[in-house]
C-alpha cells in the first residue's frame, strides 16, 4: 500500500509540474517564432497548453483505468477470501 501512495504522489507531482514545461514541435516552434516576431505572444502560450493537454491525456486515462482495475481486483479478492477478520 505504501508503494501505491508513493506512486500516486509521484504522478501528482508530475501532473502539477507539467504546466511549467515548454513542449513544442519543430513546426509549431517556427509558427510561434513568426508570430512573436510580429508582436503576437498569445499564440505560443495557447499552443503550449494544447500540446501539454494532448501529452497528458493518455496518461490520465491509463491512471483511471488502473485505479478501477485495482479497486475491482481488491473487491474480488475480498469476496474470494471471505470477510475474515484477523
């Protein structure tokens, strides 16, 4: 159980620190540089957030599936072993 708590804390720390990252592909970077040279800086911030959103969505989905799988396995184990208190 301690390992799960540590893994959860690590995932949460990663998720909250991801907003500070600057993720841009080469084509996106050229577009942003052209816009910045023309005086428009709003495109870069929106583009970064969009890329980070697309990057994090599969990991969040896997975490949710893993959580429900864990809860189901825990409940199934409890049913198989019975409700014995030690």
